C-alpha cells in the first residue's frame, strides 16, 4: 500500500536506506539534500519503505503544487525492486496535487504516450577507459580548444572557495537567468558547503595567467557517477578554451575512480551539441507536467 508521509513523520533512516540501495539511487533524493533545496517536501512510501517518491511542493493561493527546485536534476521513483507499478504512485500523486511539475530519473521509464509526460535529454560520457582513450573520443573543436588553453597557461585549483563560483555564475550565467534570485544562490551556497563536508562535492576553479577566475564548476559524486551540478565561465574570457579546459581537467581527475561523467543534462540543442563533442552520448529522462487547476488559478500560479 502507498502512503502519503509528511516530512516530519518520515522515518529518515529507512527512507535514506531505500535511496542508497535503490536501483535508481541518486544523491538528490537523500533527506539532507532535499532539506536544503526544497521549500517543502513529503514522500509517497510503499509499504515499509520498499519504494519511495519524494515530492517537493510549494503553496500559493491556498493550493499546494509540486515544483522542480533549483540545483536538483533528478527525482522520481526509487525502489528496491524493478517491478514497481509507476502508475499506482502517480495515481496517488494526482489525487493529492492539482498541479505537478516533477522530474523523474533516467531509470524511471513510463509509456511516453501518456499526455502528462515530457521527454527530456541528458548527456553522459563513459570514463571507464584510461584518459588517453577518453580523450581520443573528443571532437576536433574540443582538441583545438585544449591547444589554445595550453598557450595561455591556465591553472586548475581544486576545492578553493566555492563562493567564488557563485560570484562568477551570478555575474555571467545569472545575468541571463533573472528568475534565479538571491534566495536560490543562498541555497546553492548551503548545498555546496554541505556536499563538501560530506565528501560528495568538489569545486574546480580555472585561473588565467593574470590570476583571474575564468571558469569554475561544482561536481557531485555518487556511487559510480560524477555530475556537473553548476558551472560558469567568464563571458569576457571564453575564446581560448577555458570551459573545455575545465571539463577536461575534471574528466582527467574523475576517470580514475568513476565510470560515468554526467554533464548535467540539456535539451537545448546548442548546449547538448557542445557536451556531445566530448564523445558523450544522449540519454532520455521524463518529466511529469500535469495540471487540473481551474483556469483562473492557472493564471495566478504563473
């Protein structure tokens, strides 16, 4: 039986054990991660935590609705067996919320014909082989970028002041994403701090010969996979392969201990094309987008 369990009533140890040991295990679903990034969250629980579906939600005009928090790439259903009935979970979810936007994870595969499902893309690179083999899969433009980067003597520094990454992001990417507000950056700061303390996150900073930060990224580590959570370049200094150098140095480091390098996913053609130029492959994940709100409430929710 599927139960709707409020966060304050959650048996945290059982919940986290389910996330850790599930077929679909993802770092974003642990209780400590959701406590940081989600305004509120509850959980759909099958029996004695045999499967769980965390549900981040907000409340507006007296209506609770499911939303995708920033800095969280995959959620969905997490189960100890691969025979779970997805539709049973969604039936309960639809009965509780009239508006839902929920990212699933890449191992949640439902019938794409469902009207509430949107297909999204993500890019991953196998790094099981040695670095030279992985590098040989780079396309010509990425290798050209790396030759440029060597000429300007870029320097990589690991785990130095993650706040500088946030400053770089805000001054560059943030100018094009005004919907990311002060609160969201504070959440990112808290999240990076916690991930670093837990040993599951690292920041890489790239400096030019004038000691100016020109690129930076934050990487999450979980089981056999490392993922770019957030990254940015200095838009005034990105003609000499700075971002390619950033990603290449991360691949070089993590190739020794991980099997998959996850670029964080993008369905935008230009960004996806860039990730694919490292030899990555395109994968699919799904997003639930459902609304049963009255028309006027739909307008207010925007």
